[in-house]
């Protein structure tokens, strides 16, 4: 049985791979979404990541489709206390931004869609620098005190704003961010490594990176000159055609062969081994895609292999 990891300073114990819910109600219909969730939890997984905006970008969708599917699945399985559900606020078409009123209204809407009394981990999806951190933290603290949210977290935020938020929470004795969801993977290291990573380490937060597989590029199916039929192919192909991307692929191929493991598992294992990272997020459109993701819980790379990948991606 894979051992769970404690999420930062919280009392949440999570599986070392967070299942991304962005595909539910988008490229995975209800039946497929349920099958993926069933297979993930059957393997010991318990950490589900979604957002109120998923998947408003799809024609005919309004946002909230992913939360609704997860809520229906949890109700059908009767397993609410067994799963850690993370969702986010600020991007839903009807609840844009991070004013106190928006945060509170959006949380209630998420609770209705998820068909639950509480959200385990509630992220600010994209920071709004024009809104004072005092207003944001104040609203999130009210949700925690009301029992609607267990723990709070941030995503897509600068080191300065994160520091200001943590300082305000400490000074006023209010709810404090326990995790950060940064854009971080083998071919996108610049936004997280540096001041943000240093702050997360110093303050004892957990990093839960998104785009862990670089829109699918780090699965190894995108190669220079190949075409893949996928909703995210454009971005992945840009990585494949870059010199950095090709160096990373070469290193991944070599290490994957040595471990007889999928390329995606090796890419996630590098990420999971980085300082501050508790659980990378990755999504599966089908049950068949899951084993390569779940493998991160078992695969331990050597220091030499980690260094080889770090160097290739520099």
C-alpha cells in the first residue's frame, strides 16, 4: 500500500499523485469519468483536483461540469470521507475575481455542485493583485470558520503576494495557506524555481504542481515531426520541436528503458522528488492512461538519474 503524504502544515493525508479533474465533462464523459475515478481510488488514490471553471471553455458548457460529475460520483460511491477534494475560485464565468463577496458566493456554488458540506482544499485559482490580500484571506478565513472549507491554498501567485498573504494570516491569527499549486514540470521550471520555491520551503507549504506532464508532452507521445490527435496537441508539439524538449526526451527515454517504466512515470517521478513537491497533478482521459500516472507512487529515481534529468532540462 502506497504511503500517503501530509499536505504541508495541514492534517490532510494525500496520495503522491493528485488526479486532475479538468478532463471530466470535457474530453471524458460521465461514464468514462466515473471509470477513471473508480480506478484511481481502487489503486489507493484519494486526492482529486478540480476548479469551478472546469470546463467553461468548451462550447455549450457553463463551468462547473467537472465539480458536478465529481459530486455525482462521490454520492454514488458514498466515499466522501475517503477522498480529499480540492477546488478553486476566481475563473468561473459567473464568479470572476477574488472579491470577498465573489469568494463566498463561488464557494457556496461549488459546494452545491460537489453535493457536499465541505471542501477539503480551496485554492485561489489566479491571484488578483488589485484585490488586497487582507480581503482575500479574510473571506477565506470566514469559510474555514463556517466549516465550509477545511484548508486554503493559492495558485498562480507571485512570491511577494504569497508572502504578504502568509504574513497577514500570521499577524491576525487567520486561516493560512497550506499549499501552492504552481505551473511546474521538467520543461517549465522558471516560474517556480527561485523565490517562489524558496518561500514555499521556508514557510512549510506543500507544492502541488499543475501541467506536470506539460500538456502531454512528457508522456513521450509527442515527437519532432509527429502529429497527435489531441485537444492539447499544439502546446505539446511546441515543446517537442524545441532543443530543450528533445534533450529532456532523450534523457527520459534512457531512464525509462532502464526502469522498464513509461516515460510519463519517469517525468512525474522527477517532479515528485523535487524539494517542496508533495503530489504532482495529472489527468487521465481514459482508464488506460492511469497506470503510467499511478506509477509515480512506486518509482524512485537514483540521485544520478535525477541529476541527469535536471541537467537535460536546464
